[in-house]
C-alpha cells in the first residue's frame, strides 16, 4: 500500500491531525520553557505524570479524560514539590528536579507493572513512554484539540505577562505582576501540553518536541514574536515529517518525530544566518581578510610617509607571499584606497590609513595611561584591537585621555578626519598659542569671528574640563565648548 493510500485511512488522518496539533502547541510553549531555563523541569514533568496515569486507571479505568485529570494533578504536584524544595530546603535547583521526577517516574513504572499483572488489563508501559500515535482515538483527538486551543489562547491573552517575567522579572514585580503565579501558570500549561502529547510521542520524547523546535527558532531569530512563529512551524514540520517517515520506513512515530526535530535543529546550527557555524566561519574569514588588508594599507602608509613605498619593501615588512600581497592590493584598489595604475595611495587611502594609525596610537595611550601596561606590552594589543574600534569608542578614548598629541612612544597621534591637525583641545593648561589662519571649515571661522578670535590672535589656556575649555585672549576670558575646541586649528611655537 502506497503512502497516499495509507494517508487516506481514518487512523492515519487522526494521527496526522493529532501530531500537527502537538507540534504546534509544543513549539510555541517550548519557547518560554527554553528562555526561562526550565528545560529540565519540562523533562521532569513529562516523566512525573506517570503516577497520575496509574491512579486514574485504578479509579476510573481506561479513560482519556481520567488520564488527563490524573496527569495534570501529578504534574502540578511535582511542580509544587520541586519549587518548595528549591526555596525552603536549600537543595540545588537541578538536584531538586532530579530527586522529584525520578521518584515520581519510578512510582509510575512500578504502578503500571503491578497493574499489568491483573488479568484483562491492557496498560502497556511502552505506549506511555514512547507514544502510540497510530492508535489515537476520537476522544484523544478532541482532548488534544481542546488543550491546544487553551494553550494558544492563554499565550495570546497573557503574552505581556509572560514576556516581562521572562526577560525583566524585576520590572514585572514593579508592575505588580506576580512572578510566582506566572511560573505556576506556565507549569499548568506545560502539564496540559505533556498530557496532550502522551499518545503522540510519549513521556520520554515530549521534551524533544518542547525544547528542540524552540532552540531551532532561537538560532534563526532574536525577536520573540518571530521565535514563536518559527518554533511552531518547526514543531509542526517535525511532527508531520516524522510521522510520514515512520510510515514509509515502518518505524515508531514518536522517536521519528524527535529525530526529525533534531535534524531541523542541526540544519539551523550549520546554516542559520548570524549564528550558524557556516555563517560564523565565513564571517571570521572575512574579518581575517579585512584585517590583513588594513595591515597592508597601514604598512603602505608608513612607507609612503618615508618615501620608500614599493612592492619589495612591503613584502619585506609584512612577510606576506607575493600572491597574498597582490590579492590585498587588488582589494584596496577596489575600495579606491590604492591607485589602479601604480603603487600609490589615494587621498581616501591616506585618510583610511591615518584612522588606523590614530586607533593604534590612541589605544596604546589608553593601555599605558589607564591600564598601566609598560611600553613593551602595548604594541601587540593595539595591533589586534585597532581593527575593531569604532569612531565612537575612539572619540571617547581620546576624551578620557584629555586629547593627547603623542602616544607612549613619542609618535604623533593623527587627528580625526575632518578635524584640524592641531586642535585647541589638545593644548594643556597655561600653554599659549595663536589662532591659525587655516581652519577646518567656514563655519568654524565664522564662529571664531563672533568670539573676536581673529587669525593670529594670541591666547593661553586657563582651565579645561570634559565640557569646555576656558582661554584668555585680547584681555578677556572666553569659555569654548569642547565640541568647538576640537575643531579650532591653532599654532604653537615649536610645533606639537
């Protein structure tokens, strides 16, 4: 009988519907379980419901509704005992979970073993452990449908409370949201989901349907809304594909669903954008190539300053094979940093190289001044970090250091692109200078005219802080904002 013919059978349709609902429900609920680090509790509840099944059978016989009520009571009792042990006895969280769920599971196994000895009793432990989705009854289908609808409605209605208590429990308390009540409510939903999944994947494998699709979704997105959608789809896909695979290969459906969920997770592990192994490997290679190209640019700038720029000198200084050096130069040409016709830096290349040199020397200054490293220790560290420091970080480092002009080796620190080579902000208290004739922009020139600071005006620094620079000029005291002091080009006798 072919797959299409099998799927037309009534039992197959019931199995497919039940599996789909369990996949969707566990996928959505599992997101909150994983985000709240409750995966082990989910595993515990899935095992701990077994005594509830046993006692329900002893009271009402073989009844899906009886199993549901008994399992939910056992699940809630387990959650309460675990929480009580964690908060009142001082037992470690994972130890409390392990103690309670192994005891409950053992009681359930012993109970089923004892009941099965009686004549006429058909309570198969294997069906509870691994599920029997091919034997789903109409009553099971109705129960699973009701539970699925209830879980989805609960998450929609209490989404705000679940979101806040998951990510910001302190804020949740200040908003008057009871963290403990939300915790127990989530335990209730988890108990419902485990019981609804009992017939489909069993108590052993339900944790796979709760955790694996959610973990897959968290690799693919950082937004909770999308994580919920992706997780539910991953759960749905795992359930359907697992069931179909079980029918085709004539194996047990529950384990097939768990394996399918794991395969989807592994696909995300390797190919997820941003977090996947392949993406991170390619990203590391791109960063490595960029660093190597920037090192090539910086070395070309140093040789350019000394009038020694040549391919032979670059090979000697960088220690790169000719093929690698040629590839780096081609990349720099594509960015417009190296001239296409000959080995010569463009204006854009010089600006980019100066930024690297500025980052290197500022970071060396920071390591020496604020970390306390000696001059011999700072070079390699700066070589590594100069490629990753943003302009915002460099501006803050420069501000914290008081806009130094020289690095610990005595080399000049290039000014930020667009700013003057010798800004007023770099002068020390009591130091004198003249307003330069050449300013960075007409806007700066106009601002200086408003302050009566004409080209050639002599001034001295009276006071400096993080917000302003106070100077004396023309017999008057002026207070310049730090942002303006950084843009005013000055001349100092003897240079800087």
